[in-house]
C-alpha cells in the first residue's frame, strides 16, 4: 500500500510539473482567462468616411502594457531632449514645416476622407500648421531667454524650463491644427508630447506622428496613443504624464480637469464656444452678412470659433438676412474632395442626429426657419438653415450648435446687443461689425470673451494668444503666452 501511495504521489508531482511546463490544467486555464480579459478590454477604433459612410480602416486600442512602454520611452526621450540646445530643437521644428509642405496634399486628402472637411480647407489647414512651425522656429529661442531682474542680489533671473510629458487630448474638427498648436510650442521648450486624438481620426493621428518622425525628431519626443477615454484618464491618475492640454467638449473638459486637478497637473483647456456675430446699425451690411455666412460655415459649421449666434440691430436686420441667405445659397454642398465644394458632410452620424434634434426643438417652440435643400441621399450631410428670431429657451441659443444652423437675433440698441452677446455660458470669441471702430472697440470691452474681431471673422493666429473665459476654457495657446503654459517658471537668485 505504501509503495502504491508513493507511486501515486510521485505521479501527481510529475503531472503538476508537466502542467507548469506545458501551461495545461489550472495554470493554462488561468493564463487563458487572463489573456481573454486583456483582449476584451481592448476596443476597435474605426475610421469611417463621412461622405461614403464606409469603414476605411480599423485599429485595436493599445493594451496597458503597450501604453506604459510608450510612456517609458517618452520619459527616456525627455531626459535627452530637454538638454539639447534650443537651436537644435528648433532645427527639427523647421524641418517639420518642410515635411508638412512636401506632404500637404496627402495629409489634406487623409483629413478630408476621415472627417469630411472640404479639401480646400484641409490644404489650408496643413499650410497653417507649417506657418505655426515657422513662427516658433523663428521666435521660441527669444521667448525662452532668461529674464534678468534687478534686485539686491548679485544676480536674479527667471528661467523657463520644460515640465516633462505633455498629454495632448485633441478633437477631430481641425485634426492637424489643434494637435500642432499644442505640440509644437511644447516640443520647442523641451517637453515631449503623447497624443490622444479623437477616436474617429486614428489614421490622421498616426500620420501626424509620422510627420514628426520624417522631420528627424528623436524617438519618443512625439507619440500617438490609440486608447479610449478610460485609458486616457488613467494616464493622469497614475502620474504617467506631467501636464495636460485638451481641446474638446465642456463635458470632457470637466472630467479631465477634475482628474488633472486631483493630481495637481498643469492644465490648459480650450472648450466650447457660442460666438456672437454682432452687426451694428452703421455696418457695411452686405459685407458683414456675406462674411457672417462664411464664418458660420467654417468647417461645415463644426468649429468652436465659428460664428454661432447672429445679433443684428433692427434697422439693418432685413438687409442682413437678405444678403446672408443669398450667400448661403451660393455655397456648394457635396463631395468634400471636390476643389469647388464649400460645405461637406458633418463628421459623424450622431452629430447629424444632434443637429436635427436642435432644429426640431426650435420648430416646436415656434421658430420660423429658412432651410436649404438636402444635397445628397448618402453621407452625413446636414443642409444649412437659418432660424429667425429664436427665443432664449431654444437649444440653438442655449447649447453649442456644432453644425450649419444659424440663429438670427434682432435687437434694438447697444445695451440689448451686449445683453444678448453675454447671455451664454461660453466666452471664446466674438465679432463686431461697425464703420465706427472706436464705437466697436468700446463695445468689445463689454463682451465676456477671450477674442474679439472687429469687421472680420474670428480666426486663430500663431502670433496671438487664443483661449476663452467662462466655460470656454482655462489658459491660452499660441504666441509667447501659449509657449509659457507648459514650462516651469523658475526663479534663480545668486546672492554673491
């Protein structure tokens, strides 16, 4: 019996050992279960052409291990990148501008196919990114010079040093510009950047990473992460990044802001807008109206700084509406790859559905509308429309409208202009039209916003700071102000 017991025990040991070697039994089951759990935690990211409604490509989100590996390489890259002479860093920025101009057509076509932007606008966007690179290549060294301060000490100065890894969370509507205006100033100062782009533009995100690679940036200085929102938040919660730049919705800003604040991370938010376009009684009305239509239809109406509410003095309202609607009717809606197209499809089906709901809300509440005909049966198109004399409770005024709906509010005097303009939780941009620029500038001081354009439409410029107040965001991008957002402003005092 003892011999049989010993043989049985020995057999169990052999079976256990073989299971460990081959991964069979409980060990293999556990591994398979773990492997399955990891697999199910990864999601597909689809690239869908909003004009054809067809899937162009699909990707799997990166696993936690892949993300940590990329972050580790970025951290290692920062150690070397920050210590390179700024002239060397900026030489890469100059080459990046060259890459953008060389590859402009292919990058523009990719944007157009992936999110529906008219090709002529996409080409202009790539060129604008190259201009941004030119600006920082020419000026960043001067901006970052130590600032000498006279004190009782032998020497006192302020130095500007990089923070580390900047997480850029960017939207789909200007899929190149939004990334470059966050990334280029950051890498110029010596930071490195990891990009979490919008889930509907993964091919664009990877193309941007490739542009940095072609410009000769060291591995890890700019990386794209194909991850979902939960994994993005985890980067902040796990202290894997040092600062966060987000352009997106207010809901995203509130969530990311809460997590970044909880970890004491430097944060810049560029959020929604409901920009007023104001036409005073002494304006060049035809020019104002035609510019207003163009300003509303920027990127098929999908822009945070597109004119979204038209506030017009009563004495010129009829003439304004005539020219505004006439200009809308001139615009060509259709294939975004056609060079003559002015308005393409909106980027996603859910965006189109949301616009329909906002328009229906206005109609239910009694609004009169002027609607252009729907151009095509295919594609995520939403025809431009005008909402006349909307009431303050309508969603076309209370919500940010991210598409080609144009509400026109008629007012009697300047006080009503200001009241209507400021009657929003947003404060990103505004336009004022008047032949009396002194009058317009006085009104501009009363509007709660981060940017005012007089006799023009709101548009960002690398030389000028960009950002908002109220729920339109925190901090600034562009110019030397944007450059200073992600640096350690360090005071150094030498006593003797």
